[in-house]
């Protein structure tokens, strides 16, 4: 049920972004201000990523896009993802799997933890838990102070086994 609501919310968010683009606002306008054209491949890639509740790799996006737009190549997808990260609409995650995954943010970054299954590779958001409540902010301030390090972003990642893998007897 939650994922259906999430997808519905994301779909309305995509439509809102498309309408903003038509009015000269939003993500499309950001791309235009960067001196880039709003192309069919960019729209298609944005639509796939923003409609997904998963953290997609470039290859995942390619497989989805290729069904409808077989002429859009992996290079175009990588370039577009880089552009969308630059606009702040996507976050690029490196979870140590050897490939980057992308998360749609709608331009708003809310710090949250991720759960990574070491068996099946599933990535799950913990966006319903306020990680600042448990002291991550205190740790960040201490690290910043002790090492004179200006922290721009924090990421909290837990590696383990998902519920399905535990039930399946994985260790």
C-alpha cells in the first residue's frame, strides 16, 4: 500500500515538474539555465527515475528506457544522470557495489539512512526515522571540530541481510 501511495505521489510530482517546465520553472528550466536543451531522452530518463521508489543504477534505467526508446544509449543515460545530479534533483549513491545508484529527491534532500542487503543487493530507505534524533548531528559536529573538516553531507549506511534473505536462510 505504501509503495502505491509513494508512486502516486511521485507521479504527481513528475507531472508538477513537467508543468513547471512548460511555464519556464522547475527542473527543465534548471537544465535550460545551464545552457542545455530539454530533449526527449532527458525527459524519458527523468520520468523513469522520478517514478521509481528504488535506487536505480544507470543499467536499470537503460533497461527500462530501452523498451520504449531503443535509440537511447547508455552514454546518454550517464550524461543525463550527471546533469540531473548537478541540478540537485538526483543524489548519486556509491554503496560499494561497484556501480552508482541514483535517488530522486525532487530538489529536497532529507538526510536518511540506507539498508543494504549483502546477499541480494536490495537497497532500502529509512526515511521514516529521524537520524538526527539519534545523535548523528552530534557526531558530525565533533568530527568537524576535531579535524577542522567542513562537512557538506552525511550518509548513514547499514550493511546486513534483508528480511527475505534471512527467511531464506542466508547468512
